[in-house]
C-alpha cells in the first residue's frame, strides 16, 4: 500500500476545511435571507424594521461561535438581504452603508463579550446577563446607525426617526434574545447522561407534553375575547408556562419555550390583524417575557450544574476515603464519632453502626480531653500539622500503635474535628529491626577496630613484656651469685609484677571493648547492601542538608562478602564524606554512591563527595592508624575499612583527592574462581 505524502495530506486537509467553510458561508447567507423574508411582517417604510428580527440573533450567534473573522459572511448576508427587499427600490449606497453598520456593530459587541470573560456555552448565570446587556445595548447603537443611514437617503423621514429607531431596536433585541441563546446551546457539546428508566422516560415525555399544552392554552387565552379585543390584556398569562418550563428544564428548555411562544404570537397576530394598535406594547411585553425566562432558566441551569459538580466532588471524596489505607473519622465537640471510612472498621474490627456515636476515647488511649486539645487547631488548611503517636485498642482488646493527625473545620453552626489514624505497627517493627541492625554494625565495628587496635597497640604490649624478660633475667643472675642481695631481688621481682600488671591492663581494656562475634561470608546482592547503608546514612544526611544519590548498574552479579562488614565500610565512607562537606561548608552538598561491574571477577563501589578533597601531604598516610583529617577523629575508620576490604580480597583506594572532592573506591570479588579462594 502506497502511503500518501505528508504534504499531500496537508493539502487535502486544507482543501476540506476550505470546502466546509465555503459551504457554511453559502448556507449562512441563504438562511439569513430566508429568515429575513419569513419575518418581514409589518415592515415600516418598506425596509427591515419588523416586530422581531431573528436574523440579528443568527448573525450574533455566528460571530460568537466562529469569531469576528466571519464578519464578511454577516456583511454579505445583510447586503444581499437589503438589496433584494420586496416592493421597494433603494439606492445601493445606503444598503451598503447599512450593511457595514449592522456588521460593525455586532462584531464590536462580540469583541467586547470576549474581552470581559463571556463564555459562549452559557453555563453560568453571569454569561446570560453579559449576553443580554451587551447585545441589547449594541442593538440600540446599531438601530441608531441603521435608521440614520436610511433617513439620510430619504427612505425614512427624519420626523419619524425616534419611533422608527425604537421599533428597530426592540425588534433586533427580541430576535437576539430569542434566537441567539438556542443556537449557542445547540452548538455546545452535549453532556452524556446514563439512560433513564423506561418509567422515568415516560414521565419526562408526559411533562414535556403538559408544558407544550400549557403554552398552547396560554396562547389561546391571550387571543381569546375574554380580555377584550386586544390580545395584550391577557399577555401576562404567558409568564406561567415560561416559569414552569424554566424552573423544570433550565436555560435550554426556556429558550425553546420562548421561541415557540414568539412564533405562536406572530402567527396569531398575523391571522387576527392586530398589529396596528399593539405593535409597540407587544414588543415590550415579549422582550420582558424573554428576559425573564432566560434569567430564570440561567439561574436554574447554574444551580443544577453546581449540584452535579457538588455530587461529583462528594463521589470522588467518598471514593478516596473508601480506598484510603488510613482511617478517617469525624467527631463532634464532645468527642462522639459521627462518621468513619472503611479503613477505621478494618483497624478496630468493628462495623460502622457500632462505632458511630461512641466516644473516641473508647478506641484511642492516651489523649485525655481530646476536644480541648484539638480546639487549638484553627482549620485543616493550616500549614502546621498536628500529630501524636498514641495507642489504640481493637475489638479483641489488642493494643497497637497509631499516628493520630487532627484537623478542625466547622460547618455552619457546628464544631467538628477530622481525625486521621495510621497504623504504625510496621514502622515500629522496622525501627526495632533497624536498631538491632545498627547494634550489629556497631558490634562489627568494635571487632574490626579491636583488630586494628591490637596491631597498633603491639608496641605497648611489647614494652612491658621486654621489661619483664629483662628483670627476670637480672633476678636469675642475682640468684646464681654467691650471695644474692635480697633488696635487689625484691626490686627486680616488683618491677616484673608491675610490668605484668601493665600488660594485663592493656589486654583487659581490649577484652572489654570486644565481646565475641565471628565473620560470616556468603553470596550477597550489592543493591540491598547499599540500600541498607543508605538507610542509616540518610538520616544524618538530611540533618546536614546533604543529598545522597545512588547509581547502581543494573544486573550486577552477587559478590562473596559479609554484608554487615561491607555496610560498615560504606557507612564509614559516607560519614567521612558528610563530615568533609559539613566541615568545609561546601556550597554544593552532594554525595554519589556508585556500583558498577569492574571486570569479569569484581564489582567496584565508589563514594564521591563535593567536599574540598584530601591534601596531598595526607594522602600517603591516610590509611595508617591514628591519622585523621578531622579535629576530633581517632584515625581508625579508614584503617578498619581498608582491613575489611582487604580481608574480602579487594583494596580500598583514593581515586581522586583534590579538585572536585574526594572519591574513595573499593572492589569486591564476584562468585567464581576468584571468590572461591576466600571461601575458606
């Protein structure tokens, strides 16, 4: 299948749009002229000054829907209508000028509507008010310019200018009020409702039939002889069906009812030939009826729309509360439970009818005088969140920890509080496991530190041992002599005992520092080990406003290691990085922990910080015991970490020390021949 080129598709689409616009242009002009001829009744001076001008509503609706760029269509339609008036010949100049006046006036009115926030869908009461005010005032200005044009051409006598302009103004205003709103409502997107039940549809049809019958009855009453020869006497009977229809169906129903009434009045007046004496009164009463119906319908439609919005909002809120994992309940000023969500039922193991009405203290412990405490909270919109960690009791008597958040929001005339209850049992268990894990890390740290201290304190132990040996040999020589000196022997033995006690003290301190434990090495995944270390370090990082980013290469193979020891190494490196950043007060406060595949037999883990780096004169001695760049450091952290990594078959090194912070990296063996060397 050959695909159409993109430029050809654009050309076809543009051609279709032009064709559709041309059809709309021609259709609008034809409809305009047809409506103008159908409403050409009792025309004054032989021109388009009639009891109502639906063409004004048609033109205004087109300009509102399609925009001012369609003013050319309005101008063409008005020009053609004015040039083909039946029974009178008018020079082209006033027809041309009158078409400009009508087009310019209503285009300006639409431009003003757009500028002041008018919404063409007529969903708000304010939109209907703006449409009526602007268009009725605009119709008055258009009427003045239109009649003045024909008066200047001699078609309309200047003496009848005020009366003619008034009739034209009211006729255009009625046409706009009755014809523009229905067209705008038809143009807007129809809302989709669920299909009504058959019984309900029949009831709606019966109501619509009754409303139509009420319109016919009111029209029949108006044109009956009960009120005299003039139909104006009983005109107010038409307000009753309009009010009924507007209050039941809103703006849309009111528009169609008013249009039907207008057509019925035109037909009745035409058949009974009552135009002469009732034209002005009819126009004013019809305008009053149309404005009343539209305003009432707009109020009802907006109320119905707001009711639907409120119902949808309540439905969404109900769905959120029903699916929330936290319990949400409301209480009154006395602490009585008023409403709950399903999560509260699950938390306490009780159905809603057994919880609603109970005192909240029956299920929540530890908050005596709860409403008094909550009265200090102004409303839920407050930026400060009030929360407590308390104990709650379920239906079976089990006590479990909760986090209670409280907010106050009072409906009119009431005092209410909203309580959000979160079960924090899992969080408490996690905190307990974290403390146990941290204690295990501390134990590993002590064991590792003891090993380094043993090497570092060897010279301390060697001194008393050397002295003991020397004094012991001296005592032996004295004993081998012919006459041993008791005083010298006593002094030598005393020194031996003293040096032995010194060595014992050193060993005793070391024994107190270390309390058992053994290294256990196994295949472990790198990512969980890093996550565990980050979980311990991020608390301190948040306190020091330091950001830690982990970059773990996907699909890393497992390494052969003791995860507790590796966590200790990572924790030491992360804390050193944070200390470097905080001490130097670096502008950029970030740490990047990265794990990647170094080779087929090793995984490399690095910790990079944005601190000042390590000075060149310290780099060479950085891993020696008791060498530290911190003011109060012991100088054992990196030494311990290097020993742990070395014991795993890797090496801890400084990859970068000056310029853009420090980078410490080490590698761990992957399962295989390299790892099997350290399995024993």
